[in-house]
C-alpha cells in the first residue's frame, strides 16, 4: 500500500490523494486551492500520475472537486464514483467555475481558463452514481469493494471505505459529528479500518460554544441590527452553510424570537437551495416532516419573506429603505455578489457583516475580521472606510479535535494519516493521537501507512500537545524512518527482564517520550501480534522504575528516566533486604492490581525478586518496584508444592474480605493526619485490630491501605506517612475547609448536638440546632432537625455544642422536643448577653 497527498497535506485546499493498493491506483478527490498566492499553484500535482484506475469523490466542495475536469482530460476513460447529490452539486459548481473563468479572461486576456464547458460536460458523463451505505464493486475491480458512508458535512458528503486484500482504508473527507439543520452528523461507521486518512481542519481547537448556542447568537445579532434600522450581509458558502443560515433565520422568525424582515438570497446559493429542495428525502428527518406536513417550500417563500434576487436590476435596489438581511456567496468575500453588497453596507455604522465560516489567511473575509472600525479596506479594487459592525459565528460543519479523537478511538485503526489542516492543526492533533501510528505527510511525500511513521516529540510546556523538531541523533536501528533492525529478539516475547535492556538502548539518543506503537516497532519491527503489543504495554504500565508514565489526551506515553533519575527512584524503593523467604506479601502486577504472593528470594541483580503469585502460573520474576507490603506472616514454601500454596493464598484472601469494612486508607488517615509522622504497618494494625491480629486482618489492612495513594506516601522502610490536608483535599477535589469539617464530624458520637446553617437557604434564621445521627456519606451528614431527618451538606456545619441527646429508646418526636428546648435556652442566653 502506498499513499501520496498530491494536495491538501498541511493545508486546507487542493485536496487530492493517490492510493496504490492491490495493484490499483485510486484517486480520492481532486480539488483546487481557493486563494493561492500564485495562481500556478491552484491545482494539486495530478501531472505526476502515470497510471490511474479509479476516481472517488467524497463531496462537492470545490476544494475537493474543482480540478476534476483536468484529471478527466488526462485520463478520459477512468470512471468517477460519487453520490447522487454530489453529482448534482458538482454539475452546478463546475459550470459556475467555467463562467467565472470566462469573465476573468475578459478582464485579463493573459488569463487562461483551467477548463471549458465542453470538458465539464465530458467529465460529468463519466460519473457513476454510488448509493449511500452499500458495498459496491466498481467495474473491473473484483477484489476491491467501496462503501460511501454519510459524513454529515453537506448534502451528499461521504466518508469512503475501501476494502482490499491488503487491508481496509477509510478516507474521512470532511466530517461533522454535530447534527445540522439540513443534514445529520456522521452515523456510526459500518466497520473498523486498518488505516484512516483523517481531516484535521480543527485539530488544534474545540468548538467552545454548542451549535445551537451559536445559531441563537447569530439570529439574535441579526435581529438586533434590524431593530436598530440597519441591514445585514451574511457572506456564506453556497453549498451547505447558506442553507443552514436561511433556515436558522426562518425558524427564529416563525417562533417570534426575532423581528420579521425580508431575507434576500443571491448568487449560486439560489441554485443550490433548489437542488437541496429537490432531494429533501436525503435531508434531516425534521425537514422531511416539515415539507410533508406543511406543504410549503423549504427555502424560498414570499409569505415568509425569503426571496430570490432575480437579476442586476433587483440587486441594485438592495438594500432599500427597509432593513433586510442578505445571504450571498461567496463565504470569504472572494467572489460572487457578496463583495458588491459588502461595499454598500460597510459604509454605515448601523449595518453589519456577519461571517459564518472558515476564512482563508489571504481572503478578503479574513482581512475584514482583522480590521478595526474606521480602518481602510480594499474590496474589488475600491478602498472604503469600514464603519459597519463585523463579527464571526462558528457554524462549522467540521469535527473539532475532541470529536476526531472520539471517532479514531472508536475505530482503533493501525495507522492514521492527517491531512486537510494547517501545520498547527495537524501537529496538535498528532500529539493527541500518540497511541496510534500517526503520519503527518507533506504534499507529494510517498508513504507506506503500515510502516513506522516518523518519530516526534512533545513540548510539554505548551498548553496543548505541540510537536517540536526531531533530534539530529536517531537510533541506529532507524534510518530514513525505516526500521533497519529491531532491538529485541523476534523469537522471544518481551518480558520484565528485557525492560532494562530496552532502557539502556534508548539512552543512546536524546531522552523523549514514546507511544506504545513506537516502542513496539522499535522492539519487534513492523511485524508483531496484538498479544505482543498488549504484553509490552502491560509491562511498561506496571514499571515505575525505568520509565516515567505521562498522560496525554487520555493516553499514556513513556519517557525513559535518565541514569540520575533512575538512581534516585531506586533509593526511594521499599527495602526488601530483610525480607525472609516464605513471607506472605502484597504486590502490584502488570495491570496494577494488588495481588497476594509468597516471597522466595531476591535476584542476583538486586533488581528483581522471585515469588509465588496467586493466579499466576509458575514462579514469577518481579521488579522490586512491584513490592507493596510484607504482612509479617511466614510459611515454609518447601513443605508443599506450588499449586498447594496458590490455593492457600486464594483461601486466605477470601477470608480477609470480612475485615475490609473495618479499615481503609481514608479511615486510617482521619485518625493520623494531625500528626504527620511515619507509622509502621504494625502501628496501624494495633489501632484497628489490637495487639494481636490474624493473617486475614493483616492482609485486609495491607490491601485497604494501598488501594490508592491519596492518603499516605511510603518511605524506604515501608512506613506510612499521612499526607497533609491540603494535599489530600486536592486529590479528592474538595476544599480543605470541607475536609476538616468531615474529619471533625467523623470524631463525634451519635447524639452530639450541632449548630448548623439552616437547611432551607431561604430561612431568616442565622442557625439551627440539630442532633447528629452519626451517619456520614459523600453527600453530607445526617441529622434530626425540628422538621425531621435531613441530610446536610458539609458546608452547613458550624460547630458542636456541649450538649448531648442519647438517641437510644427515644422517638424522633422526643428528640425534636429536646432540640427545641436546647435552642430556646441558647436564645435566652444570647438575649441576656
């Protein structure tokens, strides 16, 4: 399999990808660059293609379809596959492009049109209609199946799955997860591909505001300008965005949320609306129901005040004396009627130009956004002082970085290729996808998606994952991004003993973070099984000695420790030198689960120990870092065979469960945190179980104290040192004040009378007197009040008072009477003072 981005790599525009797979050359999309600095760069590098067998089109936008006639000119017999709506839309878009190029030639005779009407018609004749959500076999492709999956971007937009003997690859095209008014977001994909070519338009950002909120903001902004006797221009992309804007304003007017005003629709938007309405059966279900039940037009409706601009005469009269809204292409003010309207409206302060989509760096729309009111702007050669209001609203039909992450996480591909985004978007998204083999190709770079992608680093000081340049030194096993020789032995599965060798090999070049796919390829090469990958990942995750785990975008990456760091960590390990053979111990296994075992001996290297572990076959070699606690109980391992001792460990573990309710790390911390000194395991056992404790009680204590590291940290002797209240409150995501109140309440017996803030926040009382029941939960503490039993938040607790009500053999009514009497006494004493 080979992949080349002929355009659209590290840029938005000119999308075109050449896939060589199973002996066939397949071109996916053939777009143009919309605003190139040099017009020679308008088209992708299709001239480099020597052989072509099939053309597939994801959707109709010109940055994906605008150069289609040129590739047809070079390969006139090659079939083109796309959905029916895409076919209808590109017929309109390409014909309009011909008209624009002919007009440009009239203005400048040196301009040479890319193609003419005749070539467009021949291109359209070669299009084969592909159905949505069905596997098809293109003619002459016995071993290749194609699937067009709704992408949620615009009408007809598809993500294309290509299934071949070499593997399955998905071309996302432009995708939207969020439901729009006209089309629904991308549904669940039909299968899980080996490779995904994913768009990264918004790879470095998240849509901060929800779609509905942005729709409301836009409608309200238009309504506000109209109310102040101004007019509004909304330059919008002819396909997709314009239809959304028309329906947003229509819905808000019908629901009387904004004033009624005429909406004029101009440019290519008019014809696109007609195509949308003719294919209503492919639009969102609510629009289908509206058309069926109302029997009214979807877009143009004189009764609703939505009108087509029918020609130059009508255009010259807009805007008139009555405030109005104009929706016209193009969305970046780079063509169509929208620049003409902008020149009219921008001169008056009461008017507004509201942009709703992506603005290219060189587009007039981006220049307008960067202006201050009163600055000069040049529109179609005319310099004008910008006085009108200018704003931008995010009605994007592209998935953001979180949504792309969710899609890729669900599909779990072997490799990801990022395209259709600028450098920042692609690099940031690649940083979030470190779990996968991520390619960030440049245009015309040939890659094998199944080979190892170039290694890259994080700059952890950045607020979001950013990629910084690779070091000049690379491992000897990697040359030109191709693995020359694996570090490990292919005949032997990676084990704990290998982690030291892997660490030493990685010390040969600059310290950096590695994803699991990078390390698995360094160790095994390109050919490895899922079991080998899972095994290496588990060992790395359990190792806290040689590698530092770092959490990035919900995934773990691993940084080899420096020799100095390694020595420091070794010094902090719990000492095992005095541990006797036969000691019943607690360890953490590869999955970080607490496991019961029998210690046998330390390894000669002093880095490992041997033990019999419950549930594990044979005698296991364990990293010293995995040792957690010696229970203080000894057996003679030689008295019985290994299988006997594993049954023995399983039985005592079962017996220990009955003591789990008596002790926990939190309960121990509540008793000890005020004196933050080291406490031995035996000290804590005495507090909960007295001077003599059974093996089952010791095991319960060991497990409960080490379930997490929230409450204690350990020293080299294995002692437990209570963390400070500020540290624990941060780990529990609670305020220190609340935690202190919890601790104080925890020491109070049931029946203690408390002063609390009133349960009802509207109460005029400063405080209330209640009886504490002794029950504390995550939600708060239970009390009996004059209104009955209530659960109070910890923030309501003020103090305890020197009164006690014995709850035994007393009804709730009797307790309430005592509380009222105590409160009366307190009030009288308060009045006397």
